[in-house]
């Protein structure tokens, strides 16, 4: 019986890999739009080299490896991962066969990508994600190799329980690999010969992109316990009602808002972990409802201790007027009070005790702080020397801890207050 070769397509001899794609024009350039699995992406795109020196023809910035590694871990561990389209460039090395259909200015068809295209395709935008995909694929391959070795040793030892555990571990990583082999990444390839044109495109993309602020990130990323707590606080708080800028991370002196959403998130973090950070283990342990409860106690203490907040809530005092007249109008100062509150609660103080101590501190919160070495606030070294006075302490990480420590000492009655009024 002879082999009928007429209906057999041996792909190994085809110099192209073929994908469904669209072709259109953008900015006078030909653009192909398609999608690749992570496995295909790793096969077709060269792994960005962080150690490669930048030269005059480079069309990218220097690679920040931790950023790419973080993206790799995100793709591996988050089944709901998302990635915007990668933007690539290449000379005209493709074969496009258009479908016989009237689709206007966008043509549907198949795109033949040369199997050797890795040498010709370059990244315009998305180098950290591309490196992240490479790292993720390599990590999973390493985990599978280790899991197979562990399983082989377990079988040699004849331990049924260990064999089952090793089989489960192996299956976990095989499933992760198979998932990434199925899921797709959008890719746009622009036909560009000149590297300088690619550099201009990169600049145009970043010039016209609107970055995401910390305030927006804090509200939208509800996978984070702090974000879930933040959204509840913004919804429930009487003090913050209509007084939080939900978009901007900066509050100007004349702003109608008391705080930005990022500042509220910073206060929540201080109430929860002090000057520490929320790592993966703690993230899994924390309850957003408990964080909301901590803020409610803190908010009640602030309103009881500082009458200006009552005036603010009653509409008798504007946020910008509060900033000009009292240090408690500063988001940095409020964060410092949150840190001191956390530390004292950890030390066994009750909310009522801290509130009573804040009431005693209230007369010393007048703004501004003038550059007098004998002024208790200025003597901390946390306020810029300004002849007209400063309305807020500095906000560097080390300064924040120092501010929290000073406020805690003041609440403990350890500060001999002196204020300069002019």
C-alpha cells in the first residue's frame, strides 16, 4: 500500500508559521494584528537582554529586571492575568493572504511569519512584558523538571504518600504550562525598516499615554486587602465624604479636597502595619473589615480631639482653610498620627486614651511652622525652613517614621511644647 502525499502538509518543511491576522494602515505604516500563545511568543521573540549595552540604534530604554520578574510571577500565579498588546517592528518579511471579502480598510486573512523571524522582529513597546513571559516560561520549565526528578526519587524509595504529593506537584506545574500554551497575547507588528522611526513611535506612545495614579490603582485593584478596605472607607466615612480626590496623588494648597485616595490608603496602611509593608503572607492573613474598623476608631478619635474636623463636616470650614490654619490639614501629618495610633494600640493603649492625649496635643497644632530652632515642631528637622512658615512636614520614608515617633512621644507627654507664632 503506497502513501498518498497529496493531502499531507508537512509543516516542518514550510519556512513560515501561519496565523489568522488582520492588516491595516496606521500613520501611513502597514500593521499586522494577530495573537500568539505564550509558548509561541517565546519562540518568535528574542529574550530581551538586560546586560546588552544601549547604542545609538537602540529603540528601548534600559531594562529593569525586577519589573520583568514581577510580571513573570504575576503571569504564573494569577489565573486572571492581563496584558495589553505588544507592539513590534520588523522589515517586510511576512506573507499575507487576504480573504476574499469586503472588510473596508481592515483586511482579514492569514499571516505567514518566517520561522527565523526572531532575528528580524524587534520590540517597540513591551520589552519588560516580553522578558517577563520568557522568565515565566523558563521558571515553569524548571519547576516541571524538578518535580519530575522529585517524583522519580519518590518512586525509587517506594513511598506511596510522597509519590502522590510529587505527582500532584508535577501536575500543578504541567497545568500552568498548558494554560499558558493555550492563552493568547495580542501582538501588533508594524512594518518599519528604520530604527529611528521606531524610537519616534516609542516616544509618541509614552508622550500620549496617561499613566495610572496611585489613587486610581489603590481603588481599582480589589485583589489587595488595602484596596478593598479603601473603597469601603471612601463609601462609609463621614469625614471623608466628598473630600477625597479619587484621581490625583497630589493635593494642592488651594484644593477643595482634604486628601487624595492614595493618602487615605497610606493612612490605612499605617494603622494596619505601622511603618512596615504588607507582603504576600500578611496580605493573605489580613481582613479588610478589620482595617475598616481600625480606621473608624481612628476617625472618631480625630473628630473628638480636633474640633476643626467638626467644622469641616458642618461646612463651616473649607479643606484649604484647614490646611492654612492647622497642621492636621496635612496628609503627611494625618499619616503620622495614624502611625502613632498604631504604635500606641500595639503598646496596649485604648482608643479613648489616645483620643484624650490628642486633645491635649490639639493646642500645639497651629500652622504654619516657622524656622525657629526652639519651636518644638521645627526642632524635629522635619519641616522645611521657610520664612513664611511651613504647612506640612516632609514625606520621605525615614522622615515618616521620625514623625510618627515624635507624635507618639508627644501623646505620651514626653514633649515640653514650645511654639513660635510668627
